[in-house]
C-alpha cells in the first residue's frame, strides 16, 4: 500500500532486475529509511541515521525479482526502500543499485483519539455522570476522559440517564469541518465519533440541573 496506519499493515519492496544478456543472477540487499517529512528527505546511504536493514542477500529468482522483508514501522512519517544488487560469481553484469523513487516510498499514518467532556449548567454543579461504550468513565463537571491509539472508524459513547437531578440538554462535537463529521442523539444520550486518520475529536455533554421547590405549611390561626 502507499499508506497505512501504525500497527495496521506491512510493506515489502520487490526489485526487478533485467539486462541485455539475460536475467541477472545474484542477490539483493534491501534497506529502509525513515521516518521523514516527505519522500525526498530519505537518507540513501547505509549505514546512516534513520536507515535500517530490510533484508540482506535476498536471491534473485528466475524472473529477475528479489523481495525484501515485510516492514511494519511504528512511527508515523514517510519511508523509502533502497536496494543494492550483488552479482553472482561469473555474472555478466556489474554491481548496480537503484535509489529512492516515489514508487518505492510509503507513508505510515498516525492513529487517532476520542475525548468525552462533561459540563453542567449551572457551572460547578455537584454530580457524577457515568459514560460507557468506547470510553468508560465517571466524570464530574469540567472533567474529561479519552481513548487513544485508534484506527480511523466509528466509535460511540453513551451517558447513563442523569435524571432526576439533571437533564442532558446538549451534545456537541468539535469536528464539524471534517468530511465525515461526528453526530449525536440527545434523546439516546449518545455521541457517534467518526474518526478520520490521525484525528482527535472531542464531544461535550452538557447537563442542566433541575430546580427544586420548598413547601412550608403554616396554620391560621396559629396553634397555641
């Protein structure tokens, strides 16, 4: 693939060798450099900073192909392969190498994070509110909880019914400009996070405290 999220894939590089006097024989050494901000920044010298062994002495098959080890980088950024050919004894070809090109590079994308925040009206009202689903937490006014290291996808969080002391009045999420904005259902007390690659989304649940009335009984005439 040209890209994948951390922990959700691996990449191999296949070097194809051809020549005017038949299929080359020998082995190929593979190296992987990165992470960098862009493919052009990859280091092509081995050994060197940011470049690792991706498979040594890989044999060239009858079709002229050699394949690297499967590589699964765990840090986001761009990575590029480098392959160096070593001819077999008696080969009609001289050693040669090919360096980085856009077709040999791939991007490892970061994972995402979802956050749920609790607010009350009036501010600072005393209470504990229970959330379940892809975040499990008990929160008071102004507190938040999160789940991170998430692949892109859909996640849900639901608040346990806070009545009678409170009513859930508003749910809002902060990714309204996303191509796949999160949604919510106040009646179901649920936020549906639609997490894009590497995105952090926060949804806020606001509860309104119910009022109270006091009845005072007064006899007339007053009892003596």
